[in-house]
C-alpha cells in the first residue's frame, strides 16, 4: 500500500460477485508483523491438524466442508472447473489427506495455510506495502487478463474470483500473485478470508484465529480485522 496506514485499507465486493454469490462475506486482517524462516511450534500445530483430518475426512468428503463446497459452487457459476483449478484450502487439505507434507515457505505463509486448513476457507496473504492504491476490489477474472501465480507462472484466471488493486490482480482462491507476495522482509500484512458460504460468525472466527497465530508466531499484537460484503 506504499506507506498508507493500516486504517486506510478498503475492500469492495463487485456486482459480478454479488450476482454469483449474493451471500458472500469476507474478512480483512491487517497487522504489523515480523516474519521468520521457520517456526517449529507452528509446524507442530500443522502436523496435529493433519493427523486429526486424516481420521475425520477423505479426499471426497472434504469437498462437502462448508467453505470449500461454497467456493466450488462459485467457481462453477463463474464458468471454472473447481477440480482443475482447486481452491487453495481444498488443495492443502487434500495434500494432507494423501499423506504428503505441506510445502514449508516461511512463518507467515505457513500460518495462513494453517488458518485455511482449520476453517476450509481460501485465504489470501499479502505484503500490503506492495499494493498500488488503498482499495482492493473483488471481481471476476477476464479473458486474457495477465496473472502470474506464485510459483506457477502465468495462469488463466478467466472466470476465477479475483482481488484487484489499482494495477491489477493480486489474489484468487487458487493462487495469489507474485507482485504482492509475502517475503521474509514483509512487515505490513493483509490477510483476506473468502466466505463464499456466507457464514459471518465462522469467517470472523477464522479472522480471530489468524490474529492469535500472529500473536504467537509473528511478533505481532494481532492487528485488527473488519468484515466486508
């Protein structure tokens, strides 16, 4: 956000999204943070959740989790195949259920992945100092719209829900953009929780869970969050 204060962040939900998901509710968590390369205690939490899910879920039943099922419905409504372009929350839990290790990136990314796994929502995490302007708008990807997914190269976001700043796309439920990605130097964090199931209390609970993780693992007071729709 190029030096703008935390309080100036704005998130707008476009008519495009309201049309395909009239009950959408999101949460934006903003915090000052200190990132680290690795947190052993955080990974202990991640492994414990993986053990629990392997006892409770299968790769088919996880699609019925509220947040994942709703995101898949929106993908279909926008014309995207949710089995080809999996929501990140589904891909992460699916990987756990298959007995594969999650990719270890850094503490901020790892804790956001834990929060996504815990609640089933696709969550975007961003270095807010890299945003252009002070407003993010949630819309739908257009045909031919350029988008470089983190570690994925150029991806086709036509028909995917996408957050845009003044320069272009920064996040989709499948992959966030290289331009605004979190690095070890990130100090101003913005996290967006996508509640396509419209469950405001659960979305708020996910935001509070992220705040608690930031307090434990990112030398943060947890910042603040607001609900948007």
